[in-house]
C-alpha cells in the first residue's frame, strides 16, 4: 500500500525553508517544468503552464526526475529500473543504468558529473563517463524511498521503509543515522545552502541541521508527505501530501550570538535583540522577509529579499540600508572593517557604511556552491576555494578585488575541504590555514616570498578549525583532542618549538563529529553531534602576549611571561621574538625554556658587525636559507653569502657565487678540500676539479682575505647611521 501511494506523487515542487514549522495546508494549484505520470511519460511544461512536449520515457511509471544544476540535462528513473539522461529539449542522451527493480529516487552530484540513485536497500553513485568506477553500498535495512545530494556541502541524504533517515558523505561513509520513526520516511530534501534539510513522513514534518540532529518537529494532519522542495532563498519549504494538499512552512527562531548580544528571528520580518548584561530588548522590523543575517565585530548585517540592513550594536534604531542587485543573498561573511555578500551574480565586498569596495571575480566562478567553509575574509584579503579544481584557492586583495601578488592562485597537492584566514596583523604576514581531503591541516602565507609558497603541515586528522577574532590564535579538533595553536607561525620560525606552543585537551565530552561554531576572545563554542553547545575557556595570557608583540612592547611581554610562569608562554615569546628579529628578547625566552644552544647562537649573532649579517643569520636560524642569501647579495655582502652556503654544505651554489662575482674561488676550494679530507674522500665533482687545476690552496692568504672582508663590513656598519645593537625590523 505504501509503495502504491508513493507512486502517486505527481510532481516535483521547486518552492521554499523552515526552522520552527508553522504549516499551512492548501489545495495543489501550482505548475512545474517537469511532471512525471503513471503512464511512463514525462511532460515538459512552460512557466505559463502549457505542455510543450510529452515524452515516452519508461515502461511503467516515471518515479522521479531531476534537472542538473546547469539546467542542461534531465535524469529520470522509473518502475522499469532504468536511469536515463535527457537533453533539455527531451532528446534521449543515454541509458545510464538498467536493473531488475524499480528506482524510486535520483539526484545529481554537485558537479553534474555523477548521478545518485536507489536500488532496493542500496545507494549507487554512477559517473556519466563510461567505464568509470561505480560506488555502491547498503544504506538501509528496508527499501530506500528518497535521496538527495547537496551541491554546497557535498553530503547525501537517504530515507527508507526502515523508518530512518541518514546522512552520508560522497564516499559512502555514514555520518548520521536517526532513531527509527513510527512510520517510513517518505521524503527528504536539502536546503539550497546545505545548512538544513527537511524530513517528511506520515503526518510528520521535521527540520534538521546538516549534521543530522533535529531542530523542530511538526505533526500536520495531511497524511504522508511525499515530496519536499525549498525556495531558492532557503526561507520557506513546500510539501506534497498524501491527502492532495500542499503544505508551506517558514524558517523562524534562528539565533545569532556575539559577546553579550543574542538575536532571534521571531517572525519572518521581525528580529528580537536581547542584551544579556542589562536585559534590554529591542525589536527590529523589516519591510520584507529576512533571508540571511550575520552578527560579528560589533555589527549585525541582515539581507532581505530586496535590501541589506547594517546595524551597529551601539545603535539599533538607525540602520544603514541599501538595495541589493541580485536579491537572494546566499552567504554573509564579516571582518573587522568590511563584510562580504554572496548572491547568484557574484561576490561583493561592502564597508559598514554601505559603500561597495570591490567585486572579485575568477575564471569559472560559481557562487551558488560557496559556503563559509570555502570562502574566508580578513581585513585585507579574500580567499575562495575553486570548485572546478578543488586543489586551488584564489586569493584577492580586499580593497581592489584584484588577485594578490602575481595573480597565480594557491595550489595544493590534494583536494581542499575547508579554508580560514587569520584576522590580525599586516598583509605581508597574513596566513591561511586549510584542511585537505586527508584531514591534514596546513598553513601558508598568502603572499609569496621567493619562487614558491611554503606550505607546512601543522596537524593531522583535523575535523574543524577556527581563527580567533582578535589575535592570530588557531583552534581545531584534531583526532580525539581539542587543540589550540597559540602561535602557528612558529612553524616558520623554529619548527622544533611548535609542539610546545600548543594547548591540548581530550574531546571525549564532545562525542562524534563536533564542530567549532565561533572563537571570540578566550571563549570557544563547540556544537556536538546532538546539537547541544559546549563553551570552553582558554587562558587569556596568549592573546595579551600577541597584543604586546604587535605593539612592540617587548619588556611588557617578558614581564607577562614571568608573571604567568608558563613554559608555553615563554616558547611563544621565543618564536615571536625570532620572527620579529628581536634578539635580546629571544635570548631571554630561550634561556627560560632551557635552550642553551640557541642562546649561544643568538649571542654569536649579536656580535656580528652589520645589521644585514644579523638579519641574515636570524633568517638562517628560522631555516630560511634562500632568503638569507638573497638579503646578503642585495646588500653587497658577497663573501658572507658564499660563507652561508659553505656552512650549509651547498658546495655547488657556493662555487657558482664565487665564480659569478669573481671572488673567493680559492676560499670555496679550500673549504671543500678540507671537508673531503675530514671524511677521507676524493674529489669527483667535475666543476671543482676544473677550477682546482693549477690552483694552490694557501690558508694564510685565505684567512687574510676573510679578515679583510670582516674589517670592511665593520667599517661599513660604523659609517651607517642605522646601526643598532638590537635589530627590531619586521620580517
């Protein structure tokens, strides 16, 4: 009986979204562009309701059909077990699959290159390319009735006669399984932005988070809900019911929090602002229904169907209002100085005064699939993950909208899942952290130094991450541990120190698949898999240390570390001092953590005659040998550049520099000869053999030349008005 009723679902509705379901049943009056019927035909219908074409598609009923995301192809499935691909004009392109049982539901993959369909208790993902690998797995204990695949989050929904709905990733791994319901689940559907989905059953309509847990449950007296469709703006949904009615529901009771403010969407056009400090309550009324909102950095940004409102938390009475170009905003991101609106037409950066700053573009841009995990914004930089090539991140200057640097995007060796920009500091020091498909966490500078960007791994099995809003502290959930990287830049300064700059805590209380919601001040909010929120506090001292260092208050930073008496703080200070070439502070910090060898090295650096040599040695200390050599060559310290390569045993490069600048060739050959003698080996390098012919090594002459070079450097440093004992130049 259930299957017979299911086959009578006549149409796919493309209407509208809900949080707290206020349902309203009405008789079916709508029209659609695709209509499946019991006779095995499907009809193409115009917007005016006229049947343009009828196509014989299947033997038996057409059970489901979907347009792809570009609107260029249609997939249909039926009682005959066939999966067919059609052109938009109704011409058969291919029969993708044929099996001996009815196919009840079908969905396109995010790139329209794969099709997901049901086969009894199995789910099958089949690529359109011939001979491509097919993914198939048992998803339910009963017949699967409905499935959906979201293009933004790449997650799959399934529902069946076992009375459960489930969430899967695109590799067939189970992320969430509901408890058995009283009746079979007859419909599931993703909201367009992938943040919510709806579930329909007999006299049941449920709204769920993307991770699976339920926001709300309604019990409309409408029989089974056979199909659900969302509006394109994600504020409403419609359901086709077994009693011949259509129910509509709206999203309300959404909530946003920032510091002491809590904002709730109590009606479609009304928000309530609650200040928890003084219990003050303000009502915000809007002309049109609210589509998206964001609360951060002291501002509330609200988009309706036609306008954008910008409120300051200091004044809720006089918002700044401007009209929207496209209307349907799918994403709002905020930084301290400006915010980003994403709609169907493009990316738009606005100041909090409502002035359009820039509108970045990149090849093959698709804004409909962008989310908070694939777009990140800071005061000076915008980063967007490319959907066409998921190993690539486009990075733009916020003020101009132009690609940063030479215009080449950041490329990684593996597909990238999530990206995040740090929020503080100079543009030249801006860092981006990202998680790849293997769940490894990497960090790199958005600005190139040298030929290539140095991408460094700082974590493994990382599920979620977030940067602090006021300092460059990164937190994430890594395997079974909650981890805070107090100073992630340590990996570029002294990677041996990185493990000692971390705070770690076991995450057994977080259950499976927790997500970091926000990281404001020293408070971190984490949502568990059951939807409950957990608040964690970390030490406030690292953030204060970041503030002192950014203001070059090194004495205050040392005083803070002595007060805190924490080895993690001293380790962070050591890395910060090296990064900022503050050698006196670095010496104190390294001594406090017992790194005597590094204290001695820093002391030797302090005795160097010129500022350039000290800076080069600090770069070497951080492992940046290429940058150190470049600095020495640019300042005319040729011998010092050669000596750097000799000390690193880069013999070929040392000889190349000596020959190119016609100096100290004999010095290189002498050190090379001594190196080989120490290890009891003979020269085999042809270049060294060539230059060694007829050249006698005289160590007295070489030492005299070296002393002369050092004397020259001292004279040059003495003549420079910028000479200082402590170098505090920013990297």
